[in-house]
C-alpha cells in the first residue's frame, strides 16, 4: 500500500518549525531529509526513522517495524500529533546521521 499525499503533507506541517525539511517520492513512499541527511521516511502512512542511538534514547519504547518486505527495521514514531516531540526527535538525531556521499559524475 502506498502512502497518501495527505499524510505526507500532515507530517511536513508538523515539522514546519524546522528548516530544510525535504522529501523525495520513491515507489509510492517518501524519503524524509533534514538538512540534507536522510532521517527516515513515510511508509504505508507510518513515519519511520533510522534506529540510531539518539532516536532510540529519545523514544525508548518505540516499536521496530520494517518499512517494506526485506528492508532493515526502523523505529515507528507514534507521537506524530506532537509537534514539539517531532522537532526534538529530528534535532536529537541530526548530529548522528551520516553525511550523504557525494554523487559521482559518470
């Protein structure tokens, strides 16, 4: 099941206090970027983030869920209605997220 544009717009609205939140559509789902780094994505109308140490300590009871069959598990963000929580989560995660590799020109 693909994610809805409405759910994407809701999540983007919840994150509107943060600068440089972008997304990329991919196979009916959405990859979420914060200041150029991949934080997670929207899969089947669920916000999932990378299971890095900062996210785990911010959400110690979060469930691990697979975004799609065969993928590594990610953390399910339950508190999508809480703007402060989401903003805090993304800020807590940012420093630990890997910097994207530069694209090679062919």
